C-alpha cells in the first residue's frame, strides 16, 4: 500500500509538471480575442516590427482556426490595419499578410483597398510575390475586377516559373465558377502549359482544360484522344487522363465485336512506374460497364501484387478494388484468395474486414469451413461495425450455398453469444431470420439457436422478435413441444413486454397443435393474474379462444383466425367501422388472416436478389393478391388455399356509341424476371372513361375462379347487378361451370369484383380460352336529385378473351438441395427431350427466356451463365398444382453460329406432370 | 463514380493533437462549413483512428462516405480526407507532402510544442499544399521553399544572389540535411 501511494504521488507530481510545461510552452495559452485585436494595433505603428506583426497575425489565424469568428466591424478593422503591412519589405511577413487576407475575406467594397498593392506584387520580379498575389487576388475578386487583371493572368499561365503558372491555373479552376467566359479565352495558353516541363503545371493545366470543355462531349473526346498519345509524365496528370478516358468510354455505346476504345491505353497504364497511376488504371478497368473477365485479368494481376505490399494504404486500395470486382465477377478474383487469407490477420482492421467479406463472396463451397475457422479468431477483436459487415456477408454466403447452413448458422449463433451492441446482435438475428425463411432445412437448428439466445438476451426488442418468430414458425416444426419450455421460461423471468410476446407465441402453439393445446392452456391459466395489464389481457383473450377451440374442434383453417390477422386489413376494416355507423357490433370475420396472406408474400427476400436472384416474383404475386378481393369473400375458404394467382388479360371490344381505347399489355415486372404478369386495363370511353375491368385467375386444388375487378369511373351513371358470362372457346372439356357471383353495384372509383367459378378435374392439365361477356344494368343519375333513376336498362359488352395457360399450373419454389431432391424422385417419371432454340446473342439470353417460359425458380445460382461459356446447365424447381414437386434440368449448348440447343429433363412424382413441362415448352 | 470531377478534390486536411483537439485544420468541403460539424467530424475520426498505429506507414480508414489517410508523428496526427471514390494513393501523396514539409520546416522536430511555436509555418504549408480543394503541390522540398519565401528577400531572385548569400544559403541547407 505504501509503495502504491508513493508511485501514485510521484505520478501526479509528474503530471502537474507536464501541465505546467504545457502552460509554459504553448504560445497560445489563455489566448483571448479582445487582447489579440488590441495587439493588432501594432500594424499601424510607423516603425513596423516585422517579427511581432507576424506573431500577431499567427495569433489571429489561430483564433480563426479554432473556430472563433470575428464580427463584421472587427474583421474590417483587422483588414484595414493589415493592408498597412504592405509597406514592409519583409518577405515572410508579406507571406502571412497574403494568408490572412484570404482568411478574413474582405467584402467587395473593401477589396479595392488592397487591389493596387496586390497588382503591384503581381508585376513584381519575385516569383513568389507574383504567384501569391495572383492567388489572393483571384480568391477575393469579383467579376468586375477580373477584367482588369485578366491580361496578367493570361500571361501568368505561361510563366516560366512553375509556382506562378500553377497559381494562375488553379485560380482559373476557381474562377470558372464566377466567370467562365474569361477563363475560356485562355485556351491557347493553357494548351501550351500542358506541355510544360513541370509536373504540377501539367496537372493543373490538364484539369482546367478538361473543366472548360467538360460540357462539350465531342471536345472532351478529342482532348482525350490527343492526351493518350501525348507524352505527359506527371503521375497526377496521368491519373486525370485515365479518369477522362473512362468517362469517354462510359459514354460511348459499346458495339458487339469491336474492341473497347482506349482499352489498350488503360492496359498500358498498368505498366506505369508510378503506383498511383497503376492503381487508377486498375480501378478504371474494374468500373468499365459489362467488363469481361479477359479485360479484368491484367488489372487483377497488378492488384494481386499490391495485396502483399508493405504499405497499408496500398493493401487497402487493392483489397477494396478486389472486393468491388467480387460483387459482379467473383470468379475473376479467385486467384487472389490465398493472398487475401493472409490479410485476415492484417493490423489494419478495415483491410482485414474487406478481405474477409471478399473471401466470403469468392469462396467456393469446400473452403467455407476453413474460412469460418479463421474468421472466428478474427471476429472477436474487431469493432461492431466491422462485425455487422461480416455477418451480412455470411448471410449472403449461406443463401448461396444452402448445404452449408449448418456451419454458417452455428457460426452466427456462436458470435451471437459473444459481447456486442444492439446493432450487431440485431444484424445477426435478422440474418438468422432470413436464413430460416429461405432454407427450409435450416429452420429447426435456427429456431433452436434463437430460443437458446433468448435465455440470455438483454434486448427486449430482439426477444420479442424472436418470440414472435417462434410462435409463427415453431408449431410447424417436427417437435413443437421443445420450444414451449423456452417460451414459458420467458413468461416467468422477463419484463412485461417480453411476457406479452411470449404469451402470444404460446397461444399459437395451442391453436395450431391440438395435441399441445391442453398443456398450453395450463400454462396460460397461470398468467391470468399477471401484474401487467397487457399480459393479463392477452392471456385472458387467448385462454378464451383456446377453450372455445377445444370445445368445438373447429377445423384447422379456421383456427388461423384465432390468433392472427393481416394487420393492414384489420386496421382498414376497423377504420371504416369507426367512421361509419357503429350501431351494429363489429364483425371480424371479414378480415383475412395473416398466415394466409403471408404464404404468398414471403418468397425470396431482398437479400437473395442482391446475391443475384430475383425477388420480383413474390412481389408480383403478393401485389396481385393485394388487388384481389377474393380472400375477403368467405365463400372461397372451403376450397382450401389458393394454389396460384395469375392475372389474365381481358379487354372489351368496341360497341356502338362507345369509343374504345385499350392500353397495350403492361408488363408489371422488369423484363428479366422469370415470371411475367400481364395486366391490361380496359377502358370504355364515351367522353370520359366509363368503367375498367381487369381479370385475375385464381387456381385452387379443384376449382378455378376468375375474378373480374370492375371500377366505375363516371359519376353520372350507376352500374348494377354486374356479372360475366364465360364460354370456353378453345380447349377440351375439363372444367364445369359451378356458379357465378355477381356484383351488386360497381363502386365509383374503387374496385368491386364479380366471380365466375369452375370445377376443375384434378390431374388434368389443359389450357383453355374463354370468351367473356360483361352484363350489367345501367341507370342514369338524375342530375336534379342526385338519385339514380328507378328504371335502368340491361346492357352487355364483350370483353377480351381470357386464357388459362399451362404455366398457371406451376409455381416456383426454392429448394435447398437440388441433387438430393432430384435423386429422391424416381426415374420412371422422367421425361426428356431436345429443342433447338435458334440464334441467340448468348447463353444468358436463352436461359432467361426459358426461365421466363417455364416460370419455375432457378436453384443454386444456376441462372447466371459465366461469361463466354459455350455450354451451361440450369436447375429449376417448382410445384405443380396438387403440391407435387417438379424438378427440371436444362442443358444449353452454343455452337459457332450462336445457335442454341437445349435439352430439358423434367422429373416429378407423376409422369403427366413431367410431360406438362414439355407441353409448356413446345407450346411457346 | 457518377460525378467524375475534373481532378481529385480534397475535403479537408487536419492536424490534431494526441487528444483529438485541433491544432491546424483546413476544410474545403462546403457541406462542412459550421464549426460544430467540423468538430464532430474530428471527434469521430479521432476515435476511429486512435487505436491503430500509423507511426511507421500511413494508414487508411473509410467512414461516412469518406476515405481518410493518416499518419501519427509523436503527439501530432496528420489527416487528409476525400470522397470514398477517390484514389487512395493520390491522397497518400498529399499526406506525405503535408507531414514531410512540416518536418522539413521544423527541422525534424515534429511534436505538438514545436508545431504550436511555429504555427505560422504549418498554416502556410496547408496553404501551399491544397488550394480550395485542388492539390497545389505535393513535393515537400518545393513546399518548404515556398513557405520560407526562399529567394524572395531583397527582391532579388535566386540567380542574382551575391556569392556570399549563395554560400550562406548553401551552408544552411547542408546543416539542415545533416540535422535531419
């Protein structure tokens, strides 16, 4: 103890010493603006003390630098007294005067005071006076004064001393913003300056010339052509040229076979002796549009050399560039993997993180385990923000290689248990959520890891999220009972918010697993006397619901309704209830359940689309679901869940006095997506648009429902009793009309639906075409009363034919292990044949076209064709109506004349389904 | 890379002490004009870089859409910042020009105390290094000469110096080189 105190004592003494050192040595200790302004009076002395004036100016500049500001009068005062210092012949003082004039930046009416002094310096014999006077004058000048000094500036551009020339050129760069015309007149001089022997002058002249011509594309292109052949040695100037070149390249439309313009120049720059130029050229090549792997090769090799440089900045730049390549062309940088693995242990954590995320992008399946081992060492000693980047990269990797989910999810759950802030934990939990949603096999282990995590989770938000997920996903797992313990523990141990979430989750197990219901009820009874209102309310509600369920044993589809509703629907129905008449009790039966809704919505998440897949399919379906009124009609619930929703086009033919206008089929999706929804709007036009009809096809296990959504857009008319009569005009007899639901009244400005329902023979896959006639009663509105007239007249219009297509029977699904699934289907139900597609631009185009036609989900990233390959195989997976799996292997080949041939092999549980795939192909 | 400016544009050049307080700074970025923003930037930059060792080779860090190269010498920290699509090596050359010319002018004694005592020289280095975001000069020898107004005294250019003056200047240069 004694020793300790002595050490402490001596330390504090030392500390005080240091403090007093500081006080003694810092020339700005206790500096105060008022005092310094007082001191500045020495500028007015008749006998100037140059050294002292310099010190005072430094103090003033110090104050500016620390963020102190001068008031207007203070600034004026300082400025006026500073101008007196031009009398002094001391060059160092003069240099400080230049600096402070720029800093104080006098107002335009004060500038005139120094102009003459500065003009005199501009004509001085001393180069440094000239250059500085130019810079000061240009930085404080206005457009009027510029005319007076222009002649000098023009001359200065070609001054033999680099400092003067640079000063004029850089000032020119700034002046462009004030008066571009004057600077443009110097073009000849600037051109001459480009050929100067001094590197900085070259650089500045080049920048200025480019800036002047920037808006003129042709001039830039000409300049670039001239520059690439000139002999400019300054590295900075060469970097600029590379930038201009890549700008020109990006603006030229690439032609198919011709080599990219200027590529030779860029490649030549890779052999420059300055690293700066090499690196700039490599970056330019990487950023070329649609760069091929052959073009990338030389750039990758120089970057690979940089990876093992001793300079951290160089290593960082190289790994950052390689990371960028890996986003689009992971195959091109696999050669660098070994070098990058060394960088994982780099001192600079930015470099290490970039190296890891790059490796995660380029790594192949076999290297994942090794990589994970290295990362787990590294991850513990970096900051959270880097960890989040790593977690996101792992998530993408996992979606790319679903087989490896075990290793990767294990890794994620390990780091989940380590120390970390909220953002980091949330990133991990989000990633696990995403993996669970997209990889069915990962669901069980993922949920187990998450439920272990909430045992010891300090973040209420995350616990609630996880409990919600357990509630929605847990009941469908093989062994739901094991999660109940985890969830109930939360009820016992946590705060109110988490307890409430836990109770909701428990109740879902009770609702969906009849076997567990009594046990869940027992647990819920215990919560009825919770201290928190919300928890108690939830417990009471769920106990009620579950008791009712166990009494009636209602079938499974209704039990969904007990626990969850689509929130948007619930909100809007409640809202309309409150705004309308509230006499009758509110009925919840019109609100559709969320699980029904979400089944189609959660397809592939956005992350997958980043990894190169396309998520727009799920978005389309959910959007057409949103538009559909089918689900709000309870009648259809007996048909079971919807297999697939397809939009079909229907169009109304012109009739007597109605003018006709129809828009072309609007592709709701981007051209490259696998599944296209065509939807055309049909508009009657008299003087305005009268009504609008869209058709949506809903496929059920044994029914087909055509929904016609109608909107009345004219106020002077009421359309009532709307129905559509459909007649099959093409196709074999496999549908029998069941019933029609007519729409009482076509709402104004909103959509109402009428339905035509067909019974479908199960196991028959046929296409059909229907003619459709819209029948309705039309009533005019009496403009005097605003009421519709009593008597209406019946009317009908022929709509465009509606198709039921073969592809409507297939729905894309994602599977994790194609090979395993393929082998599990018997060879007997295999069907294969060859097709000749004809001339295509490349395999990628052919692959996209076939995916478009079949409308199934490409698996394991096989929809991306490596550049320049002559053959490719794409794996597709889907589900046929009746929930039977369909797997398709397509092999593409390309001959010298760009003719594409393909072989399609389909397997499924039944031979006729495999044949369906071929029917789809041969039909299109 | 969308908006390729005509030449590299520097956002700021900073000289902070070992506690992250500013010694001499210069901002060229019009998005960061208020002192509050500047101080916040300096603070977060300091916190991000303090744990790394940039004593031997200059280091680099990326944050908030900026790329920053930096170097620590004794108890002063040098930083150069630009947009994150910039070429790191160009920034490095600016940073090198910065600390090398400060080191030249302070005769190798780069520490907070001497920097403050010669703050005028450091401010002039900043002025000669970058002008309104445009790189003006990166050669430390050239910058040091321009800062000390070599050849400007008595209105006679270098070539017209008297023999004695030339000797004196040469002697000074030699002794400086020896000291370094």
